[in-house]
C-alpha cells in the first residue's frame, strides 16, 4: 500500500549555503526531512545516485501571453516549458493584450491560469496612469509592474507625476518592479541608436530617486549595464532597499550576436556591449535574481517587417547556468540563491525556493556532467530559442512539483489545472 512517502536517496542536495550528500524524504506535497542516510519504511525510493537535487526554480519574470496572444504562448504551453526547464513556479507579467491592470482582469487571469497551468504561478498587476486605487486594492498579486518606457503591449507610465503616485501609494511591504527604460530617452535617441544604455541609466536613476522620496522598496527588472549596477550599489550603500534581476540573454549574449541572430536577438532592453556583459558576470554578487524574461513571439512575427521585442527563455536558462557551473564560472549554491531561494524570499512565496523540511517538495534533479544541445524538443509554443544548437553541460532529468513527478526525462506528466496560484505571505 502506498504511504504517500517518497525517499530521494543517494544524491547531492544543493542549498544556498552549500552542496552535500543527502536524502530527501517527501510526504504528500511536503519535504519532511533532508539529511544523510534517511530511512522511511514503506517509502517509494527514487534512486538519485549521480544526481544533484536543486530546489524547483522560481522564474520571477515571464510573459505567458494570456489573455489575447495565445498564438504566441498560453498558460499550458508556457508552464510545460517551465517544467521542462526545471521551474516549478513562474511569476507572470501583466502586459498581455488584455492587460492585468484592473481587478476584473486580474480575477479573470487567475481563473484562466488555474484551469490551464501545469506548474505553480503568481501574477503581477500592471500599473497604468489611472489605476493607483486598484493596484493597492488587488488581493493576491505578487507585485506591481510599472513600465517606465513602452515595450510589448500598452502598459506605460512614462510621466513623473503618475510614477510618483504609484510609488507613493503602493503598499510598502509589496514589490514594485520597474521596466526601467525612460520613455523620453527611448524617443530622443531612437534615430541614433535603438534604446541605448542611457535609457536604462536615466530610468534607474529616476526610480531610485522616487524610492528615496517615498521611502519604499524597489525592484529593478533586467539590469543590463554596469551603470545601472553602479546606481543600485550606491542606493544600497545609502540604505535604500533596492533589489535587481538579470536575464540569461544579457548574461550569455552581447551586441556582437545581433549580426548572427538578427530579429531573434531583438529585446527590450537590448543586448549590450561585451564590457557590460562581463560586468554582469563579475558583479553577479550584487544581483538578487536571474529571471528568464521569457517573452515568446512567433517566428513569423520575428521575421516580419516590424519584429516584436522579446525572446523565450524558460527552457534554456537553467541549462545555461548549469553550464556556467560546469565551467567554473558560478557555484551551485549561488545558482540556487539566484534561481530559487532569493526570488521566493523576495516575493514572499510561501513554502517555495528551498530544500528543507516544511517547504513544498518542488525539486529538480540534475545530471551535471551530461552534455546536451539547447533548443531541441521545445515545449514553448513559439518553437525557437536564440540559444538553439548551443551545447551545454547539465541536464534536467526529473522535476517534482509538490511531491509528484511533473517531468521525467523530457516527458511532461503534469496536467493543466495542476498548477496553483501562489500569493505572497503577509508581512
Ligand atoms: O523584450 C521584451 N519583451 N521586453 C519587454 O519589456 C516585454 C517583452 C514582451 O512582453 O514581449
Ligand atoms: Zn521589461
Ligand atoms: Zn519582461
């Protein structure tokens, strides 16, 4: 008879602090013990010799496109891609064609996602020049996303007065996350260069000044330049609570890849100089989160005359980071902090982001040394990756979501409806 107990035996366990041999005992949805040589009578044993267990990754920045752009992605295909890529929780951005910027749109998206998602998910609320009240009232959003410059979709709060009102009114204990490219700068420089670094630099400076003025915390999405990191470092030294994230495309690609990739390398903010790319790596200790910014568009759209900005990333981010571990550029505990522990803690996601008793049994089992080619057998609806063909070391063998197998050897086992809405723990 099944006891509902599973014992993951004989692997290595990666935590934010270190990597050690250990077993993981799972009961139902929960991790109940982690340690050497665990015994549990009646438990089903999963043999993990040669494997590393990571906490199921938490992607704090994805665009799953519903409602309104289901031809690019939907909650089922996007969360299948997440599971294939080692993610068990994704935080969805509000810039869908029907933007998540009213109470009714938020409730409708939550219902839709509950029915269709295969992994757990949280939802951002989107700022508009007029919705400070609803942004404050909405229950269950993981945070407020404010576009200081325009990007895909219509969400935009470009002027200082409305930005200030959101900074001043959004609850202090919640995350206000900015797309930091200054709209006026984007326009001013557009004839010379598409979204040059000064656009990001100006927006980050303004967001920090607003955070100082209003005494609130701030999260800067997809930092791509050394200048932004400088501004954030200074703000922190002055006592401000500023956190930030970087994307895999800004870590693993730079401007010189644009010639080869064409519109497949087009995203906001754009790819930067090799020097900026190098600075992100050298200063990865100053970065809180690596988030994919999974932003799928179809190949047809990408090869049109006005290609949209954005690249998919859910299936390639963890393998790329694991390859950096294999190459000695990143430690496993640091990878765990960047992809699971820190995003879960920052967004206060209950029971997520760690392999420890009392946490959800969200686990990715990894074979560190096996080499694979990226971009084969993609689950994302868009069907392409800017990293297609790149060979990496580090293969995701199995993904467990709240105690149950969700992906084994590339086969997806979680049905639509399995994913649960994740809402932040009250502070
Ligand atoms: O490149 C991007 N694509 N940047 C964004 O800010 C939005 C995203 C999208 O939704 O396509
Ligand atoms: Zn953005
Ligand atoms: Zn984004």
